[in-house]
C-alpha cells in the first residue's frame, strides 16, 4: 500500500520538472506570458506534491527495515549504495525546487530557468537508484553466498544489474505517461466547462505531447523488458500467458480467463500472438507452469490479470495519442470534441491504474521470492504480530495527506481562477512592493 501510494508522487518528481522546464523556456524564448504563468503555477503544485512525497518516502525508509528485516539484514551491504544515492538525489531535488520556487522575480531569468535542470536530473537519478534495487531483486548479482552468508559484495555490479536500465526506462516512460495525462486531464476538464482560452489549451497540449511520446514508445520497451524477464523468470512468464504446459510455437495469446484448479477457463485465444509476446517470434515456445515446482508458482490469476490490464490500458492510451495528433495534422481540433475531452479526463486515472497493475505484475509474479531464487518472501518479511497497528497508523497518515493535498490544490485553483497569481509560499522570502516597483 505504501509503495503504491508513493510511486504516484515519485512520478511527479521524475517527469514534472521537465514539463515545467519546457513551459518556462517557451515563455522566455517566445515572450509568452501564458506559458510563464503556467510554469509558475505548476511549480507551486510541484511543491505540494513534493512535500507529500517527502512524508511518504520517509515512511517507506522506515518500513524497509521494520517490515523486511530478512531482506535488509542480510542484503543491506548490497543495497546500501543505491539507497544512499537516492537519499542524496532527494535532498538535491529539494534544494533546487526551493531555489526555483522562490526565485521568481529574485534571480536572473536564465539562471532561474537553469534551476530546473539539476532538479530534473536529481529526480531521474533517484528513481533509477530505487528501480535498480527492484531490478536486482528480479536479477540478483554482485554478491556471493558462502555457507549461508553474503560475501564478496560488489555494490556497483548489483546496482547496474542486467535488468536495471530496461526496467528504469520502462518506469521513466511510465512516469511521463502518468504525469502528462493527469496534468492534461485537469485542463481537459476546464475545456469541458467552457474555459477555451489559450491558458487551458496550452496547459493541455504540452503535457499531452509528453504523454503521447511516452505512450508510443512504452509498448516496445515493455516488450523487450518482458523478453528479458521471461528468459530469467519462466514462472512469471507462464503466469502472464496463463500457460499450464509448454506450448510450442505458434502459441496463442489468452485474453482474460482464470486458472481454476488445474484448468484454464473462460479465456479467448488469439492465434500466434502468444509466441510473439513471450518470445519475440511466431515460432517461439511459451513455457508452462508445470515446468516449475508447484510450491514456486506465483499467484497466477492476479499476475495474469494485472499484466493484461496494464498492457490493455497502455495500448488504449497509445491509440488515443495517435488519433489526436493525426486529427490535428489533418486540421481537426479534437479539443472541441467533448467525447475526446471526457476520455482525456479519465485518461489520467487510467494511467495511474496501469502503473499500479504493472508493479503488481512484476512483484506478485516474482513470488514466492523476494530476491529471485535466493530469498523467499516468508524469510524476508517480519514475523511481528503487532504490525497491523503500524499499518493502521500509516493508513491514517496517508488518508490525511491525501485529503489535505486535495483541499490545498482545490483552494489554489479557485484563487487562481479568481485572479490571484501571487499565492504565498511557506517559508519563502517576502517580496516587498517597493522592491518590485524599483525593479
């Protein structure tokens, strides 16, 4: 639950600074006050999201040790480097966010714009470090186990394991897809309410362009990553494909369906596609679950459905992006189409759901292993029977933060619509009217 909550906020840390940079630079280069106003407003929103992410990330740092003592106690030396670098990245991002947020009207324009570059890079480096830990859990390297003891630790080899770059790229594109569609969905809602000014149109187009690029590239990156994971984790691949037995190519793709006992029911087979997805060729053999001991099977139905929901939503969002830009190229403006705008409003939540389902697929699909074929989840997780009290506490904290963020962001939006541009920022240096007049 904690990771599922935090990953949404982490996406904003990865993608939002780049979008703000593009909007701000447009305002400077083209002398566009609308773009500058959007960049300034987005920076305020980014500060709110960052503050919530700081709290949820701090909770997670404690949970790693409290809830997974078998993992951190045994492999702390292996995982210490990326976690330390992630912490440094977080602080760097916070520093430059503060400089950018409070730099409006106080810094030279070119230096103010440049504050976004280290901010964006810090978000990327931090997310890579965290994803590198997860990819290491899927493809453990950089250590040796002798007599049950972890020795010969090579932290750089562990961090840059064979899956790290592909899994990070998949997550990086997912972040831009999620943030782009969430932000553009806000302005799509405004367009539906008749706010068809340049502010709302530009506020939609820039993040939607980022999301469109990510949506079109993501299926190819996901396919290549799936091929790599399938070569290492055959049980996960078999669960994705709902394959009980080895299926020589051309194997079908099963849409839907459930594993009931030892039978696959209610699935719709699509000829040949299964081999393409699983092996990248029309004649590839799809491995079956029966090649793996029953005790090593993941929860098959959850893995299968989360994977298919992720892929299905991803393809739908990519199709929407293609339709919009093709229509725009042919002179049709879909921002005047209410049905398209309605879809854009729900596209953000769909992207969030797809991201969550992707993490469910990769994490549940790795079970019963926390570290693939090295450490079982039953040996990694805490045995403390009082863990439910901390879980309830975390739920209360996260629910409170969610409600507070909603109230604050709604209040900011109402005041902006009422014409208030200079919303106060907490702890920021005061801007004196005389100073501004002198400038």
